[in-house]
């Protein structure tokens, strides 16, 4: 995964290229509800869970074991059909937990 500003995580294919999916860590499509930035992320040893620390002190845990499996590449979707406000096929993996762990940014997560 690659992360960026506004709390967006993007999943890219390393086999054939293309953006497979993206989602906002908060689960919101509203830009005002998004966190500023993702500061760190890691997965467990089996790549089943994704742990994300953000700039406002939240730790989010996602089940990514089936995320973007058998999905069309976004790059295969006509450009006029892509809306970066996260419509389908942009979908969020199941959220296992979202906790406010700190009042400052979470800068390191280790599993």
C-alpha cells in the first residue's frame, strides 16, 4: 500500500501495474472528516491486518486479507468515470478497531 495526505490509503498492483483500490482511513468521503495525514503503517506477519497511525492520534486496524482480491484495476476504468470522492469500486476493508490512542500524532506502529 501507499499512503498520502488526507488519510487516503491506495493499493497498487505490483504485477501488471494499476491502482486497485483506495480508501479513507476514517471511512468518510467528506474531506472535512478526514485526518490530515497517515504517519505510519504496518501489517502483521501474515499481511491479514493493516495497522495505521495518523496525525491526530488514532490507531486504525483493518482486515485486508481479502482487500482488492479479484477487483478490476482502476486504471482500466475510463478516466471520465473515476471520481476521487471514493465511489465504488473504492471500498474500505473491514474495520476491526479504531482507537484514539494519543492526543498527538502516532509516528510509529510495530506489530
